[in-house]
C-alpha cells in the first residue's frame, strides 16, 4: 500500500513538471515572468547609450527573464558604443540582441554591440558588418606582400608615417575589442576581425552559417521560442533562459532621450549656439525685450550641453566662437577685415569641430555654409544701418539741442533761466543778457545750457 502511494506521488510530480517546464524554470531562477524590449534605431550616440542604460536599469530592478535589444543602426560614435557594451557586459539580466525589422542592419558600431549580447539573432532580410572604424580616416595601410602581420609587416610599420601608424593603432584596437567579445560569447572571432579590417558584411542566413549569430527569427514570438532553454553566462554563473510564450513589454524612450537624440546632432548643436549668441546680442542692444535673451540663453546652454556630449575639438569650438565675436563686432563697427576674418574663423572651426565622424554625426557643409552666409549678411545689414544712422542729424541728446532757439526768462550777471521748446532750463552766457532776448543753445554741460546771443538779419535769417 505504501509502495503504491509512493509511485502515485512520483508520477504526479513528473506529470506536473512535464506540463509546465518553463514555469518551473522561471520560478527556479526567481525572475519575473516577462520580457522587456528596447528599440534603438538610427545612429548610435549619447541618446542611444542613455536609452539602453535606463532599459538595463529597469530590467535589473524588475529582475525580468530577459531584455531584447532590437537594433536597426548604421553605426555611430565609438564612445557611445563602448558605453553600451560595458552596460551589457555588466548586466545581471540576459540581453538578447535582435537585428530587426526586415531590411534593417547592424553596421559598424551595431556589429560590436551585437557581439556583446548574451544571445544574438537577426530577422530575415537584415545584415551586419562593415565594422571598420569610420574615424580612422581611410583604409588600413597595405604593407609588402599584402600582409598586416608578421616580421616584415612589423618592420614596415616602424617606418610608416605617423598617420598610417595611427590608422593601424585604431584598427588593432577595434580588432582586439571584437575578438574579445567573440571569445566571451563563443562566436566567430575570425569573421569579426575580417569585418573590422576588410569592412566585410553578412546577411542573416550567412551570419548563422558563420556562427556569428545564434539563430534567425522572423518576429519576437519566434525569437522567444528559439531562445527558450538556451544557457547563458550571467555574472560568472550559467543560467537557462525560460522565455517561451512570455509577454513582451516595450520600453519607450522618455522626453529627455528624445531631446538628446535631436540636440546631439552636431549640426543642430551649432545652430542652437548661433541662435543663443545672437539672441543675447539682440537682448544687449535692445534692453527690455526679454524674449531674445531668454531664448538665446536656453539655446546657448542646450548647444553647449550637446557639444559636451560629443567628441569635439575645443580648438575648433574656440575658432567658431571667435568668428562669431568678430562678426558681432563687425556689425557695430563696420570694417571689411573683421567680417572676412570672422567668416574664415567660423568655417575653419566648423571643419575642425568634430574629432571623430561616425554615421549620422557628420557636419553638413550646407548647414555650415548657410549659417556663415546668414551670419555675415546679418552683420553687414546691421553695419549698413549703423553707418546710415551716423550720417543722420541727431534727434536726442546734447548734440540734438545745439543751435536750438531759446528765450531768456530771467537773468542776473552771467546766468539765469531760458525757455527751450517749452522747457525751463538753467543757462549761462559770456555776455550780458536781458529778459526777452532771443538766444540759442551753444552747448550742454550736464543740466546747464551754454547760450549765446542769436543775431538775426533784417530779412529774418540768422547770421
């Protein structure tokens, strides 16, 4: 009787485990039965790094089964790419890299990030590769025999120009990174090096055959089915994924990330700086307008904040600011030299601004040229108005009062009071005057007028 009862209990336990294996695994690893997804599209930059950082923090806080990093990117900045890779490697939650939708790609920086994920997948019709660093400025220098390694290559590298040495250094650093990621995740390191040195690319099917990715999935549902049961290493420990049939929650980027994605475009940052500088100039020249000062201050701070997040050349930024200052001075003190010098400094600074140019972060010469032309045009227009104003007769101030007719109201000795345009003024003169005499203003010193007798001919004209 006892034996039969024990057999029944064992059979019930086995049946329960067979009915819900995923549930049992999920309870074993203590994770919430949900998968989060973060979608990163466009160029990899500060906004992308911030978006992934927040997604990883949410995933770790909720201790979910996995985080799907869905990518469609042409590449981007190396600094942001390395931040994202560091976040993935330190994540306590499994990260599944997924290149999607169909027609998308994970080029350049996207290839390195995909290599760093715990599991890598692609949708049909996507591709990855072309991971040669854009900021290198050209292809890897070729050495005799077509080899980049070996004693002969090392000898030639020692005698290579400094520019070629820097290119080789950047390439070898990129190769070391992608090989270390491949070794960590058990992926094809040889092809990774080929993607860096030769800008090689692969389709989804070819990437699966080359053991660059783990599987090809048409959609998120199939992605979770194929990932289910696979073992990944998290914080030095092996862990089996239990993702089949789990709900997927998409994490939308917040307003700050959306703002960063806009202002960290170097062209937008330059425009914001120009708007900021000229807004402050208008505020200083027209005190009390308020709006130009407020808009200018906000724009200038946003522009400087965006440039602070980008790998810029401060010499280029200084040249741009110097050019703007020259053009502002040109507007108030028209000269040809300052105007031409300001435009030249602005263009040279814009050309030098970015130390590294990645996909989506190139400076547009159309934007730079338009900004330079508009800035010079504004300076010339303002200068022409100031030049014309200098030729006009003064309408206010001491100069405007010189020569005005006045009438003596009272006088004693060398001073008294006169009436000028209906106003009573204290006045002084070097000659004796009497009440009712017609005089004119010779000069204004503070609040005292210097007057003189007004001589009038018989025809009524003043002599």
